């Protein structure tokens, strides 16, 4: 029997985000977007865009929320071939993105953003976090992190003991 593979290697730079911080950053995104609207529809990129889209929709009083489902990360850290597994409703597609806000948690390399921008070229694209390679694809974001930083989102983590730095902790 082959040994089970261990956890993926840990990135050198990590940026852990708590639920409270993510909520604050999502509300800050809504504040920035308020001047760019009004928006009739929010299209969130699943799965990461679901949470900030809910916060932004509440703050901007947008009731029409649609998803576009794009799979790109097939394991912990490696982005593979993009796969659009659910596209956008035809009524929204007809707008070419006029009055539409696209929301995601993060733009990393920009590959996913580029695919969605091709689907809705006139939409306003917003993310909570942005990395330099993907930043040109985004109209509005809150926080930029370096390309070699891995963001630990609150839905991907759990509470656990961390030893003091002197004893090998972070």
C-alpha cells in the first residue's frame, strides 16, 4: 500500500484572514463601489466570491445575484486549467455587463478574471484582495498582497494552537 501524501508544502508568506477581518474588508469594498454604481446585478465567482458578494449586495441593496462557477485551483496551491462549470443566465449575458458588478474574493494570476471579463466585458470587476499579476483585470479592490503570499481565508481554516515564534511557530 502506497503511503498517503502529506499536506502540501507551506508557502513562505502567509496572510491569514479572520471572519471579522473579511467582513470589514468586504464592507470597505462596498463603500468604494458605492460611487461606481448603481449596479442592477451582482455576479459572484464561486466559490470564493459568495461571501463578499453577500456583504456587498446587502450594503448596496442589490437583490439580483447570479453566479459563474469557475474551477481553477485543483489542489492547495496549484492553479490548473480553467473550467467554467456554470455560466451566467442569458438575460444577464445580453447586457454584456452593463450595470453588472462582478465580485470575487481574490484576483491572483488574473486567469479566472480574464475569462469572466470576456463573458461580461462591460461589467465592473471588484475583489477584496489583489495580487500584482491579476490586478490589471480588476477595477476595484481593497488590499494588495505580494504574488508569493498565500491567503488563508476563514472558510479554509480552523482554530488551532500555534507555538510561540521562538519555538518554531509563525
